[in-house]
């Protein structure tokens, strides 16, 4: 789950959108007015954290996720402003500003390392009849390849070259 949400966030960071076929566990909001009722309290906190910057939330798509956590009390929001990605932790009331290209490089390192590691376990799980594991890894690989193809102009950024 974490890797799918991380890849979805990378899509958002480099292209401003997430393809519909990526079934990640967070959500994309058209803007902050698109927020479901159950998320309204977190949005109030988000606006307090951002203060004068909060106006951008009405103008841009907003990414929401708990990044694969089973604990829904650790939500984070992300939004883009030009080549800057803002990650906002609601519980910690902290904002991190990252250059989108730099963020994409971090994601590339994490995802590629994780896929190498996870691939090594596929034969073991298949030997014991646990085929769902290989399906999940293959889904991650497909989504990762889609990101690399879709963001061809960021290819050197994503691959770290």
C-alpha cells in the first residue's frame, strides 16, 4: 500500500495528475472544496497550518493519503505550486517544501530498491501457493513503468541520471 501511494504522489508531483488506473489508497481532490465531510476537520487544520498560503488549495488539485498506514490518524496532504511540492502533516502540524525533481529522485530510489527486494521473494511465495504476492508486485512494477513512460521529460530525474 505504501509504495502505491508513494508512486501516486510521485505522479502528482511530476505531472500534476494521477491516472485513473492507479488504484492507490489515498485520494485526489479537485481542490479543497471537493473534500468529503469526514475530512473537514483535517482541512481546517491544514488551512491553519498554511495560513496565507491556504488560498492555493482552492486553485489546485490536492493529494490526500495516510501513505499506506493502517492508522488513519496520520493523514497528510500534498499540493503543488510550480516546481515545488508541499507535504503537510496534519498530526505534527508541519510543512515540508521539496523541489518536485528532487522528490521524484527520492521516490525513484525507494521504489526501485523496494521492487528489487520484493522481487526476490516471489519464488518463495509462489512455491507455497501464495500467488497474490506476485500479483501485487507486478502491479507495482506496471504502475512504476507507467510513471516512467508518462513522464518522459522527467526520465533523467526519475532514474537519477
